[in-house]
C-alpha cells in the first residue's frame, strides 16, 4: 500500500517543470463534494411533503 509520505518523496524527486502538470492531475481526480446527486422533491399533497426525507432515511 502506498502512503502519503511515499507519494511526497516521489513528487519531490520530479523536475520543476512537471509540477504544474502533476498539480492539475491531482486537482482533477480529487473528490468533489459538489458532484453529489441531489434528491428531487415532489409535492404529492401527502405525508412526506413537509419533512426532510434524507434525514428520515439515514437516522
């Protein structure tokens, strides 16, 4: 298993001109919280219209 220290050591050994490319690569693969799917809501005139269904589902 690769650790952060091993990755840092490898990055430190790379030429300076590649650092920008490496940063861009890491930035693109980094998990983005904005990419989460949103739950659509519907007004069905019933018991679930005025509650937080996400909260209820994960209690």
